[in-house]
């Protein structure tokens, strides 16, 4: 809608300063001619917007001109307050800053949108970590965030999973990512990804680095996750699943894509696995809800484990004079 685009032009100039028509067109994904018409409409509406000619020219707002946030609609106001996650902001040392910013935004909203924002913040709460992982302590997170913001080189001692475990690294931190309650820093050269909670020592330097103009943190992370899963799942297993049993992650997608139901109501599907060792533990957790048909090595290993468990628990006798396990009044 044109009204939304006009507001976008205004906010872009307000936040970024001087911008050319070509830059505005690229940002808004419209033609340069459309930008010219939008600028004329804003000027006609009384917005103090000026255009400078020449190589270093562009459009700009009169110094000191600010617009209020009355252009926000209800959905945008709700999303703004839902996006403010206090936990991660506090970990980055920005908890008080976020609270102050939300207070200012709330004060600038019209009464009806303020009610929408209050309602969503009171009814939705985002809690990123999983149930059985409180999120590892990352004492160097604020220092890493500061280096990301100021493009400063870090020298760290980092603990990795293979030998030698503790290594020294020089990092050019491009950005931080919060994934399932755990912070990761994407750093050059490379770039490569490091867990912030595995940084054992950190020394911040005054050396600055140049962040690649073409680097897109969100796009890089998406590609990194895709590559991680491609490397993670190196084999396949053929399984039968009892009615109602669901597998996690990519395996669930595979069941949805190629699963078929047999005459007993079980679902037969080929699913990706990381390795025989990993799949052995994962499928055992499902108990009698899954039967592995292939590969033979995995089926035989599960059968051997089940036989050993049956023998062990089959020989179990209750010690005399003791209460049953888990017993009570």
C-alpha cells in the first residue's frame, strides 16, 4: 500500500540520513520513478524533505525533524513488543536499554495501539532454552557483543571437542546468534562458528577489522544449519512406527514425505540417521513403539541390547525386607 511505503520512506530518511533515490528504490523494492512520486507526495503533505543534486547528493529531512510512531498499525505494535525478548537482551548487557526503549515506544503509541501492545506482552512470553537445558553460562558474552558492535579483534582460548581441546584463536566477530538458549559467534576468517560458552579466556584488542560488505548474518546462519544437517545425517534407516509415535526433527519430515501405513496401522518409512551408534540410542528411547528393519547392523545391535536387558530384568528378584523401588505408603 502506498501509505505504508510513504511511511517507510520517511522512517528510512529519519534513521539513515541522506539517501539517494536509487538507494530508496532498492530498499523498498520499487522503481526510481515511484520514489520520485513518493517524495513529491511527502513534500506536498508538508514534510520538510529536501533533495541535493550532485555526486554526493540525495534526499534528506530537515535537521531535527522527527515523526511520531502513529504510522504503526495494531499488528505491527503487537509484533514489536513480542519481539522484545528480555532474557537475551539482559545477557548482552542491554536489559535496561531494552526496557527504556519499549517504554518510549509505548508512550509514543496512540491509546488504542498501546492497549494492543499491553495485551500481547501480558499474554505471550518467549522462553528460548529447552526444558532440560537451562542455557550454559557465557561470562564473556558482553565482551563478544561489544567486539561485534565495534568491529574489534578478539584473542581467545577456546575449548573444542577434539584434541587438542584447548586452542588459541584470533577472531573477527561478525555477529551473534541465539539458538535454543545457546549463544554462537560467527567470526572470520572463514567465517566459522564458535560457541560463546566454550570461550575459556578472552582478550579484547584495539585492532579493528573490516566486516565484509556482502556478509549477511541471517543468510549465513541458514546455510550453516543446512550444511550442518547434511553432514549430520550420513545414512538411512527403514523403520516401522506404531500408531501415534512421532520421530523428531528431519526424521519426522521424512516420515511425512515417504511413510505409508500397513494393514496393522503401523507406518513404514525410510528416515535419515546420523550414525548407527546415535540411532541405536534414539530408537531405544521409543521402546516398543518402533521396529528397525534396516540396516541389518542397527537392527542386530538393538536386538542384542533388548535381549541383554530382558535377561537382566528377568533375573531380578525383590530383596527380602526391602520396599519395592518407588514404593511408599
